[in-house]
C-alpha cells in the first residue's frame, strides 16, 4: 500500500513539473481564460474569392494585384460575373 501511495505522489509531482515548464513566461495572468487565450495568436482575416465567392484565410489564398482568389486555378480563370 505504501508503494502505491509513493507511486501516485511521484506521478502527481511529474505532472506538476511538466505543467510548470509548459507555462508561458510572459508574466501575464491567464487564469480564467478560455483554451488558447493568451498565446499571442490573433484571428486571421477571411477574404472572399473574386471568382467563386468562397471565403478563405488570407494566407491560404492567391493575390493578383488588388484581386484575391482562393486558389491558383481561379486566379488563372479570372473574375467571374455573378448574377444577383
């Protein structure tokens, strides 16, 4: 029984040390925030494709001057006229 208690205490100690090492060292208090908060990640801007209209993250799309397209194929096809 004593060995089992010692084993559980060692596991708790390892968990506590790993948790302490994985904390961000920026000095900000992240207690009470949602998961992923306080990591410095900002939401990425979503932009609509000028060919099909689908919205994709700006980093995943293709620019052609002031036009934005969701993929290279739509950039090659150009702007599609949409009927309202």
